[in-house]
């Protein structure tokens, strides 16, 4: 009976991975769309990522405190409703045609996502045998990969196809061009209205169901301080590795359309279709990686994939034509297992420090706010977006080190038992 409840709970939690994956993978569509609508530089356009991932840094600790006090279910409901609020704010942002308003709406969406991820990642890991926690998290994250495949294709056809071509804009007067570009922002209203409404419905559904509660019983009580969690060496390295991973992932995915249109000379919509293929590769990589982890230790697979991506990033800098697109698809495939694997290795064996450990790793997602801006600065300074790939290349070096050494639990050993019981 308990096993059946755990399976049902795991299915519900997995649906959340798809939802936040879909929201995140609309950002690469928003970047070229709003860049064009508001006539932004690459660095200015990366403020979209900065506003999203800065929220993770700010919200991760409050989310951990919320769950420590009220439980995972409360964290999930609060996360869903905050997510919905941000989606609804896209409507007044489009009506006022304000880039700043869009950034605020995205920040609020990300506050909801940070709360959801702080709850769902450790919940999926702990909902069953601790030895298979990494496998479960990779399985749940596979649906994040499914969202990565669908969101760019759907989003491009709803958002990017609504605007004017460069030729049409060139034929307009300055005033008409400015008005036309500003009006393009309106095309985002309907998809985010639908998304916000769906989130409210799901939040209501979660409020009416019973979820197994994860309870930890430790032989040695731990303090309620986040600094107490940082005493774990492998957690500290996990925080650093996740910072660099998210920065690399966001750089590759969010700037893919800008990169592909320049390096391969293709249209934005065609680039968005290739971004959808990146999502499919990410999904296949996540599923196959989950299977491979049955036979190869997660840390070894993580290191091997990171080393392969170092080589692919060097190709991304030098190559030209469609090979750059296929190369980026390869990078997405080998990034697929990194987030859940780093997460599960980082919080392994934390016992009563798990909630704060989870918060710290979610905080490290702020790498997505910082590293893409460095990518953008290099691109703007050199006039070649391909040179920006030196940034994710360096990130994968740090990830490889975590997989080879940083993951090891050395300083503290605790005997922690994970138990579940119906709420």
C-alpha cells in the first residue's frame, strides 16, 4: 500500500518537472523576440536570464525554510501559485509594452519555479530507496527534457511567427518601425494566460490530495542553520558544480537561436525547430543516461559527459555552417544528466541538513543569471557570438572535476533513515 502511494506521489511530482521545464524553455523564444521588439543588445537580452535565475538565489532559502516548517506539499502549492501570478503579469507587461515589466513578471515566475524545484528535487530523490535516488531524479527530470523538446517548437509558432520580417521593417519609417516592434510584444499574452490558468488548476488539485511526507530521523541532531549544511565538503562542491552547469546550460539553450542564425545562417523559426531537436536530444540523453547509470556510477558518467562537452565547445567556437547546429545538439545531449546527477550527489547523506542543502544547490542556479551575461559580453565585444562558447567550455571543466573528485563524502558520516507515511 505504501509503495503504491509512493508511485502515485512520484507521478504527480514528475508532472511538475514538465511544467517548469516548459516555462524555462520558452525563454530562448522570448530572448530573440524581445531583443527585436525592444531593439536590445545581446547583453541586454540576457537580462531575461538574469531576472529568472536571480530569483533562484533569492528564493531558495525562504523556500527551504517554508518546507522545513510546513512540509513539501505546502512548498509545491505556494510555488505553483507564484508561478501562475508571474504568468498572468505578462498581460499588463504586454499592454504597457515595457521591457522592465516583462523582467519583473519573469522574476516572479522564477520565484515560483525556485520554490517548486526546492521541493520537488529532494522529494523525488527521497521518495523510495536512497540507493536509487539518483535514478528516480533522472527519471523525473526526463520530463523536463520532454518540455525542452516541445516548448521551442510550440513557442516559435505562437510568438516568433507573429512579427514582421527584417525586409518589412526596413521599409517602414522610424516611427512606424518602433510602433510595429513594440506591438510584437503583445503576441506573448495568450500563451502565458493559458499557462497561468493551468497552474491554478493544478495548485487546487494538489491542495486536495494526500502526499506521503518525507520524515528524517537522525542519530545526531543537526542545527537549523544553513551554514551547518555547508560543513559537508561534497555539498560545497555540488553547489559550485551546479552554478557552472546551469550557467553553461542557459548559455547554450537561451542563446541558441541567436547563435544558430549567425553561425549557420538560418532563420529564427528554423533555428527554433533545431532548438526543439536540442530538447529531443536532451530528453534522449536523460533517458539513456538514466539507464546507463544502472551499470556505470553516476559520478563517472557525469565526468565523461563533461569532458566530451569540453571538446564540443571548442568545435562550437571554430566551426561554421550547419555543423555548428549539430554540434550544439550534441552538447545538449551530453548536458542531459548533469543537473539531477549533481543535485543528488550533492545532497547525498546530508540527513537533517537536506532541506538547507537543497536550498543551497537551488541558490547556485544563479549561475544562469551571471554566466550568460559573460557569454553575451564576449559576443558583443568580439562581434562574434561563437567566441562566447569559451564560457561553457570552462564551466564543463569544473563539472568534470566534481564528477572525478568533488562528489566524495569525506568529512561527516551520518546514519540517516528515510521513512514515509501518509500525511
